[in-house]
């Protein structure tokens, strides 16, 4: 009985390996869904310029930054608060410097939306140097999140100067 289970497990792993090895296209080479129609010209940012622009926009919104966490080298989570007693509240800002293929995957945005809802935050803000999928508005209509892509971030930083 033990031998039969062992052989089945080994065969299962062998089949998985063979299927992944013979796959005609690699996942990382494919464009994510909703990528069609994304502009080819991406605004060029250095990582430092991107981070400074994000901080400047956050502060221009009247938010006070309380915590900052850097993850994976290109991802930063910023926790901030609006001290205004009437419209104030807690915010989470998710910044993504270099998304794969220049486009933020939909599941990253939906994850931020769920965090905002479940943690009772006032709003979530997603800032990227890249782009969001074209169909994102239909997925986030009822979510308390704002999306700022590279083009919008550039416009906002130019308004601040």
C-alpha cells in the first residue's frame, strides 16, 4: 500500500514537471488581461524621483505619513492620516515602481480594495509608474480607492511645482 502511494506521488510530480517544461509559452512573456490598448510610451522615472513624487503628492493631499514599509525593492506601503476632524481618516497608499510589463495586475488592486474595506480605512491610494488595465474601472466602482498611474502622477507633480 505504501509503495503504491509513493509511486503515485512520484508520478504526479513527474507529470507536473513535464507539463511545465513543455509549456509553449511562459507566463512572464504574456501580457496580462486588459493590457491591450496600453500606451507603448512609458514615462521614465528613476526610483528616487518616483518615491519623492509619491511623497510630495501624499503631502499635498494634506495627509500626514505615519509609517512606511518597503517590500521587494519596488513596492512601498505607506500609512497616513488626514488630521481634519470632519473629513479626516486613515489611508493606505500602495506604491509600485516597476510593475511586470508596465501594467499593474488586477489582483493587486483588488487586494488593496479588500484591505481598505476590512481594516476600516477611509481610502486606499494606488500609485504606480506604470499603467492600470483598461477594464479596471468596472472592477473598482464601489471601492474606496484612487488609482494614480505614471501619467497622472507626472501631472500632479507638475501642478505642485
